[in-house]
């Protein structure tokens, strides 16, 4: 039988395992949006961890960025060392998410 503190630790580990991104990457995505003339609050960033990452210590998964006002959406692969932020920046610049403010 697990103690309440052990159960809480397992819950924390599960929540961490379900995330593909760190907060710094999310902050960087919001910065890119603002730099390209968008309001970051107009976007939703959903992340899903891969069910079995390629390496036990590597974070892996997908990131879905959606602009709420027009429902424009793009899915990016997020693994350790991936270029999803550069891809997002290119998509923002090319109009994938629509017109700026």
C-alpha cells in the first residue's frame, strides 16, 4: 500500500511525463508570436508526450499551436533538440496563422 506522499509523488511524475515541453519553450513561443506582431493570448499551445520516447531521458511528443480567432492550426514534432520553434517562427512569418493583429 502506498502512502499519501508516495501517491502524490507518482502523480507529479505522471504530470511531468505527459508534457513534451518545458516552460522556457512555451515562453519562447509566446515571444516569437509577439515579435511577429501577433497577440500571444490569441493562441493555444497543446502538448502531448509520446507514449514511448526514443530514449528514457529524452522528452518527446507533439505540440499543436492553434490561433483561436481563425482556428488555424499546425502540429510540430517536439523532441530534445528539435526545431519546432524555428518552424513556428517560419509559419508565423509566412501567414499560416493568418494576418497579424
